[in-house]
C-alpha cells in the first residue's frame, strides 16, 4: 500500500512484524564495567543477533544504544528468531556473575508501518517498543495480533496479561507474556520478584524482665504478633522457630536482621509487677539501623489475653502501614530496570488511591508490569481488579460490561494463585456485591477472607459496603467501624471512612454520616461515591445550598454523570436507591 504526501513524496506502507529489544539494566552494567560490558554486548550483536536475524530473513532497522529494532515479513519467523536469540544469549552469559549478565527484554507486534531507508514509523512500532518494557529478563511480550497470526506461542509458557492501556495510546492492546524455561535465570539485574520481593520481618522473643519463671508472658505475646502479621500477604514473616536462638539479652536486633535476611525486626520486653503488666516494643530497620517505631502498652494480669490481642492488633495497624510506606519510598528511588513485581505493586497504590483521572491509568500500567514480571503474584491481580472497581465507581468506564468482566476475571485469577490471600478473597467478594449484585456470594467470600485474616481492614470495609447495599445499616456500621479502626495510618482510610459514612446514612443517622463523609472528603476530595453520599445527607438534613456546592464539585470531576445511569448500575436495593435518586436530583445533579 502506497500513498502520496502533500509534497508528492511516496510513503511506503508495509505490513510487518516488528521486534523491539533492549538490554536489562544497561546503564547499571556500563557503570560496573563500561569497557567489558560494551565488548560483550558488541559480541552478542555480532555472533547471535545479526546471524539469527539474517537466518530468519529479517532486517535490523536500527540500533538504539542499548537495544535494536528489527522487522520481518513473516510473524512465525520473527517469533522463532526472538526465541532463539533469548536462548543463545542466556547460554553465552551463564558463566557471568548473576548481577552482571546481559539479558534482553523483547516486545513484538504486527502492524502496518511506514518504511524509510533507515527507520520505520507508526503506532505499531511504538506498541512493540512499549511492549518490551513489560517483558521479564530473557522474556518476550507479544500483542494479541501476533498470537492470532501464528496461532500459538511456539511452545513457550504464556501468561495472558489482558488489555493493556499503553502510554499515549487511546485504545488498549491485548498482550501476552512469553517465557522460556531456558531463560528462567537470565538475569538478577532487577532483583527478586513476587513474594521474594516482599518486605520481610522477624519478631524476636520478647525479653522477660520479671524472671525466668514468667517467660510464658513473653512467648504468648510473640506468638500472637507473628500470627497477626503472617496473615498479611504483603509481609514475609520469619517463623518463630527461626528466632528462638536469639532469646534473652545481649543481641543486637539489626545484626540479627542481617543474619536472618530480613529488612525489619520487631523486638520487645515484658515486665510484670504484681497484677500489672508493661510491654515495650521496638521496630527496627536492619539495613539503616533506624528505629521505625517504638510502643508501650500497659494492662492488668487478668487481662493478659485481651492485652496480647490488642498488641497483635496494634502491630498490624502500625507496623504494616509503616513498612508499606517505607518500602514504597525505597521502590520510588529505584531505577525502573531494578524494580521487582513487589516494587511495581507498591508504586501502583499511589495513583490508584489518588483517584486523579490524569494519572489513574498509570496504576493499571504498573500492576500489569508486576503481573508480567511475576505471573504468580496474587496481589497484583487483585488490585488490578480493584482498579476496574474504582474506574466504574468514579464513572470513568467507557464500557461498563467490559470493566465488570475484567474485574471478575482478575479477582478470580488472584484467588487461583493464592486461595489464602485475604485481600484477593475480599476484593473478589466486593466484585460480586458491587458489580454483580450477588450479595450471598459476596458475604461468603468476604467472611472467608476474615477467617484467614481477622485483622484485614479491607475485608471489614467491603463487608460494611455489602451490608449497606442490602440495607442492613446497623451491621454495616459495625463492620465499617472495624475497618476504620484497623487502618488509621493507611492511605486507604478515606475509602473506609466513606463506607462508614454510607453505613450511617443507611442507618438514617445523617448528621454522623455528614461528619464522617466530610472527614473522608478532606483526605481525598476526588472520591465521587463519597461526594454522592454527602450530597444525599445534606439534602436529607435540609442543607440544600451546601448540597448544591458539593454537586458542583462532583460535576467538575465527572462532567458526564447522570443520575439515571448511576441508578441503573448501583447495587443499592430499591428503597435505598430511590431515596438516593430523589435527593441527588434535589441537589441539581443531571437526570
């Protein structure tokens, strides 16, 4: 296909298979040993890349400094060439230290491209280049168009990443990640992924300051804390048996952290005086030798079990958010080529919870990259499902059915990868109630999540939301209150407060609902579902001018919002829904 430009020049359009590749961590490798890295890379180009491209009748279009761009007439030949290149490069680099190995990421697409003498252009080329950033070291990422044309993946392991919203593209692209067993250990340049990349913590035996005969106080305390923390899938918790050797005084917590290979260490002491108990705790960062948090708890001996439960609960409430925040800061400092799936997952939480339309798509992009790096990492799937829930709730969905189906698919994938992941079960349950209006299934899955992790704030929040949908206001308040208590330092607290406000609204306690909704609004003014609850409560209490002001803010966030469309999709039951519709219209929101 040829077309004339306005100047009379002919553009040569060709349907080509485009393969884009780059070296993982090239800048870091050059910094380690510039001369040797350059020499090895040139050798790989001369002995592997160029001969294989020629063998499969392709053409190297250009070199990009740390990679290359090639095109082929035959898609099967292009993918076979990519497969053979990855295998050969892995073999040649096998004798190098793991952190020094050269490994390629590759992306492949089929597209109609503009062919010039020394370059090719077009959206299809851009897609191939962006796809390679999703590939793991030694891996290949292809578009759905490639798989359709070759009707397979040439025997490679395949993970369907779904529809990716690539940067600067208005339409999503179906993407698959391919992995060769031969390249499984191609490079350690990006660090460990998935569960191995989680924040790690060890809880040391607490020192008993009251004498050896009362060690059971300290032992019980540690057991409860370990069980509470172990239920959090974002934390890798060392077993109690691994820490027993460090019982007693004279140990340096940070040194122990290094010995155990964990980032964080929780230590403490127990002192009994008569019927009174005092427990001190200290959370340390073994890498920086910094005390992250110190706590003190006082109670009575006859309240020992309640005190143990309270300390375990406080550990979850304070340690997990502190660790998550610190780990996020660490991941944000890393070069993109040094990030693990866990790093990407953490970074996705920022734009996910900010709910800023301009950056919201980035959360999905980061989660998809995390899935690509570690297809077995359940939290990436569950939070990708959560992304679609927020997208619907914020009225940003352009295809409601597609978003509902994708949320259900991703949540189901998360459970399939870890049936004991409380967050995955809770999100799957919320998909059932919020999107599919199957409230019995929702409660079943959320209760399963709570059985695994009774201190899961998100599970309590989603249970409260589901109880709101069916009109059980009193139970919704109790569940939502538990969710708020469990997440005082969590960046997700605004959503917990919104659900609590909605629970009070369902319970006809409008003044309390307004108070809590306004608190959530101060934390995040872009949560449109919270604004709608606030509007309805203000109208219900005859504060119509305030309701109209909030409705005007809502309109700026979602100019296309219509009350009728919201009413058609909301899982709220008939009487609650009809009342909400009446009050939203009274505030001047468009019908």
